């Protein structure tokens, strides 16, 4: 039993893509789900219907239940998008947890509109409160228990296959020593481009990681990653792998794949650096052309 629980926990910690940054795509996805939900509810009537309690036509009831989740889900994902700063550490477990919370919110919303839809003196009872949340979970369980794990395995396979075509034979090419002066408003900062490992967003700052005599050193400077990228644009091997990471491609020692994209191992650095799904195509093309 303990072994099974350990395997489940490990599986829930598998990296999973964070899909909520693109507002247009999110709105389109929610609209499609709402339309399909309406068609399913109206045509097949999956739940018990007591027509005598209806205050309005069943068409409008189906429409309300189908499109009520739209604003709730959009608001939830918008807040989530604001709160999640580093989406490279998003996991299947976090995805399932937040989707479950969203389903609860949708169930509560369905409960709150019962008085507008149904003529029933027990509309505000705990029975109907539980029933609305239960019905919402029954519909959403397909996504939570089937679609997400299948999508996880599909992405892992896809990225593992794509990674097998990459050519990393040129990663150890020598880099000429050059001291780079970074223009920062509050202080002067410089580093040797030969020693640069990667840079990472840290709130309103950027962390610069350098490899100095086999030791990784970190420096926090007040500059955005975009500003740093512009000042290093003459170096083609300094590459933005993720919205929060700028990496020296010549310091890569290994590349592994998961559902989020790739994870890069760098010289003398214990953790990995992500290549986001949105950057995979360019990243692949870069190494295929080497």
C-alpha cells in the first residue's frame, strides 16, 4: 500500500504544461467547452429532470448550466495566471488540484442560481448544495482522471522522440573570454561571458549564475530579463529557453524531456533549467542546424 501511494505521489509530481498564459486561447477553449456542454445536456439530459419544478424552459436551463462555468473558470485561471510566477515547476498534481477547486467553484455557482431556475422550497438545502457539486464533478472527472494522464503520456513521448534528433556535439566548443559590462541603473555589473551559465527572473530582479573555477556563483541585479537579453544579443549562444530563463547553450551537459518540454543540465549546476513548450521548435531547429 505504501509503495502504491509513493508511486501515485511521484506520478502527481510529474511536470505538466501550464496552459493559461494565452488569454485568447483560454477564452476559445472555454467557449468550445461551453458549447459542447450545452449540446450534451440539452440533447441527452444526463441528469434527472423534474419539469414541474422548472421556472423557465429547459433550453434556457441547459444554456445557463453550460455557460455559467465560463466566467467562473476564466476568473479562476486569470487569478492563477497572476499568482504563478514560475510555471516551469508546474506539475500534474497542481493541475488536478486547481481544476478540482475550479469544479467546486462552478458547483457552488450552480447552487446559487437554483432559485432563479427551479421552484423548489428546498433550493437552499445542503442536499442540493452537495448535488450541484457532485454533478459538476461527474462531468469534470473525465478531464481529471482520463484526459490529463493521457495528455501527459502523449507529451512525454512526443518530446522524448523530438529530443532524439538533436545534435549536441557542438556544445563544448570554446568561447573566447570577454568581459561584459551590463548597464544597470543602480550599479555597475560585469561578468565574463565565458563563465556565464544562465540568468533567471527573480521578482523585479534577475539572478546571474556564473561558473568560476568549477564553482557556481550567483549575483542578483536589478534588471529585467528582457533588458539583459537585449544587451547580450550579439552572442547567439545566449538563448532564451523560457520566459524566465536565459541560458548559455555551450554550457549544456545533458538534455531530458518531459511533458513541459525539455530540462537542461548545466556544468557544475545541480538543478535543471527548462525549455518551455513555446520555445521547443526554435530550440530544436537551432541544434538540428548545428
